């Protein structure tokens, strides 16, 4: 892990809860924390992107979430991390001690509500991911992924994907080849344009919504 910057940043957990943390830089594919390690910090992505994941008994990687600038991750109910986290690209992450978060929540009901809201949002995200994985068609899964990701970026119509096709495949429970075929099919049908492998232009979002609802 790279040494912290000199600057300290605030993490906004809600309207009534802001805590100061230390900004740390992580290189591409560098581990931020590992599954089973003590959950001593809570994290916010300042720049770049982070994936949270676990490995199955046979060594297969399962990506459970992608975290973009402004997203909070690493919040645990228990004392240890249930997932691992890695920087997808060169990323800056703000780290706040969990003990500070717990103290704020115990002393202020508004802070406790903010923490409960954040936990509820993360559970909702996990349920949404489970629903995507429950879709039968590979095209549906990839379309749902693009629609969801577009809703999280400013432009809504153009995406610079920080993650690789392999990352997307491990997030959607598909193969790399299947993900690539879905992208090619969407491009042929003019639902998207691909000026490059990582840059996606949402030319016809309603067509992707059709896949998503199929």
C-alpha cells in the first residue's frame, strides 16, 4: 500500500455525519484489504474505481461490486471483512477509522440514522445484483449492467469503463467471450457505439432497457 498523502479528506456518510480520513493511493490491481482481515477502516473512493470480491473454494473469482468516486465500501456488520477489495485502476481512497464511525453513531441519533441508511442502501445494491444474476439471458445481464452503470455517471450517455471484460464477466457470472459477444451484438443493433473497448456511447438506451426487461 502506498503511503498516505499529507492531506486529509472528509467522508460524507449522510447529511448529519461527516468524518475526516486519510487519503491513500493504490496502484492498479493493488489490494486494499483482504477477506478475513480486521475491518478497522471504512473507505470512500476519491478517484479511480474499486472492486469488491471473494474467491470460491476452487479458486474462481466472484466480483460482488464496483465502487466509483463518491462510493463508500468496506462497511461491515462484524469485526472482519467478508470480502476483499482491489483497485481496478490507479485509485485514491479515503480511509476513516471504524471506531470513529461507531463513536459518532453511538453519540448522535442523526449519525446513527445516517449509518443505518447507508447500510440499507448497500443491502439494496446486493439485492439488485442478485436479481441481475437471476436473469436467464447473457444479453439481459450485460444490458442491465450497462444501464445501471450509466445511471451512476454524470453524462448518463457515455461511459469510460474502468473495468475489463474479465471483470464484467466475473461480476455477471459469464465468460469473457460471452460478454464480448453481447457488446458486439449491442453495437450491431445500434444500441451502443464502441469508439474503443473501454469507451461506450449509449446510442439507444431504450433498446438496452428492452433487453433488461426481456
